[in-house]
C-alpha cells in the first residue's frame, strides 16, 4: 500500500541536495568550501524566502498548524484509509497513554525491617487454579501471552517462544490461531486457547496436551467478530485451520458452541470433562462492566481470569478498538482483585507491562501472574535486526505472511527471550530482597505508596506528601 503526500518539489530537492552537498564538502573540503558555501546559501536562502512569503494555503508550513490539531499518526492513518477504503488494522496496540504504575513507588521499611543479603533465595513460584485437580505451577510469575500462529506469528517465531518458555519453566499460550504441533513439542508448560474461530473449539487430542485452557472472549485490543482474507492465511496455517484454498474466514462472537449466553453452563460442563482436571481460564477485555463479567466467570466455575487492559496489543486490529474500547490495565487490576479477593480464582493480568517494576507492582496489588507479549516479541529479533533494518520493521522477521520469516534463527531468538525475561525476574528478586521479602506471598499493596491523588484513589494505596 503506497501513500502519496503533496510535498512541494523544491522541498524534496532541498532534503536530498543538502546531505549530498555536505558529504561532498567533507570529502573535498579544501577545494569546495567556497563554492559550497555559495550553493548552500543560495538553496537555504531560496527555501527560507519561499517559506516566509508563499501564500499560507500553498506553503509547506501549512502542515504545522494542521499537525498541532492532530498528529502525524492521524495523518498516516487518514492516508491509509484514503488509499483503498477498507477497514484499517494497526499493529501492536494503541499509542495512547493511560493511568499506569509510574506514580506508584515501593516503600521499604529500612530501619524496622532490614533488607536481605544478595545470597538469599526468593521464591518466585506461582500456582494458577489452586482449586483445580491439576493446578498449574510455574517457576516465575511471568508468562508468555497468546500470539497466534498463522493469524500473526510464523512457525519459527512460535517455536522460539516455546523453547524459551520451557527453559524459563513458565508457560506459553497457543493464542487464537490454528494448533501448531511443533510449538507444543518445543514447549514445557502449555496453555491452549479455546478461541472464537472455526478451529477454536479444539479436539480432544489437543486439549489433552495442554496444562491449562483459556477461553478467549476478548483481549485488550480486540473483541467481537472480524474477517480474515484467504490470502492472509494461505499455506500450512490454512491447512491446520481446516480451510479450503482461497477460503476466507470470520471469527465468532464467542467460541464454537456458544450461540447465546444460555449456552455457557453446558459449554463449561463439556469443557470441564475434556480438561480432566487442568485449570480453565477466561480471557477478557477489561471493560466498564468488569464486575458483571467477573460474576459470570465465578458462577461458571472458571479457575482463573486473564484480564487484558486497554494497553494490550495485537498483531493488527482496528484503531477504534485499540483507542476507544476497554479500561486501563491498572484500573482493571484493582477492580478485579477486589472482586475476586474472597474467591479461589487466580488473576492473570496483561496489557502494557514492559518493565520489571510494572510487573512487580501488579503482583503487589494482587495479581498472581503477568502475561507478556510485546517484551518477548521484540526480544525475538535481538541480534538479528540487520536482516530487515532499515527497509522494514523489526517484526517483519516474525510474522506469518512475511517473506523474511525463515531468516529468523530460532535458537538465537529463543536465547534472547530467555535472557530478557530472566533479567526481569532477577531485578524483581533484587527488589524483593530490598523490601525484606523472601516470597511473592509476602508482597502486598502495603509495600507501595502513591505520589498523586488519582493513583492513590484508584489503588487504595497510601499517598505520600
């Protein structure tokens, strides 16, 4: 898809001429300096004169007030919409900034509770679905979120993530795409998503291979029904999805078997029988009706809730769903923790968690674990960016429909993901020792203070003055 902007020719000439002339100047400074000075003076003088004298409606400076009214991103997306008139899908999530964890700070009690020696081990183990017959136990509170094979990521990227998860002794989610046998074979603990696609009900063999199931009703950047063109899913993903060549497909409002809200009890009874004791989680976009959704989840007997705040990303969804749906991750976490406090339902949070501090604060506020996607996604390409930069974005190496996906070194990518998550956990452990804690079970909201009134009001954390 090409974008054409009406930039005056003289401006383009200026942008390309000056760097070339400057390079020439550096190479032949002694001989060309007087000439170059005259040329540069002429060009910049002409440009300045045009800028300061052209009629405003014909002046490149007209872009200045326009871009102060909206943004370069708005301009880009206007042009993309104008190109073909189709639904626009934006990669990776909203650029908006919501209330987050920045104004929450850890508050160690330095004189009344000493910090711990660096050699002290910190228990970072987490158990999800404590009431399930076969609860899921992982060694760290960071889990690799669902990123769909075919609909988003390549086989190479999924296998690298699976290998990393196994090394870290944590989980990877299948995401909503077709089941990829190689991913399951490479993974240790495996979460299978019961998704809202024709293949999303999964078969008994696939369900039997999982350590947890997650029923996907929404995510931070998407919910509802969407169309995927056949060209986007051709190849092996099409075969594994059970689609005919050239067949497009549309997601459902709910997983197969749910045609109305009255179908949920029967659906859960059947799924519970197939699950044979492993936890069943519900994945939701966090909205203003969160408590209503959680009430249904508790009544249906879900063992865990995966809550995706408005900062959640996706391979590609519409800007309106990214920017104008849901509630921020911090608000969602606090409200869910309060509602689920007296239940045995585990809480996994997602959407906009990029640093060890953000993750540890979420755990202090009551989350049992944090789902990460953007962090491992970008870690995959570490050390391999020369394969696509500067002509394509980093993620080109990772996507299913990319011509460069096979260039991804799977083992190198897996090592990079292990390193970044291991580094995050080590920082979290250091913070725990500074707080005098030996286990995540000892961490709570009393270990935090708020720097502003809004953060204090939302979280219930004491404000520091």
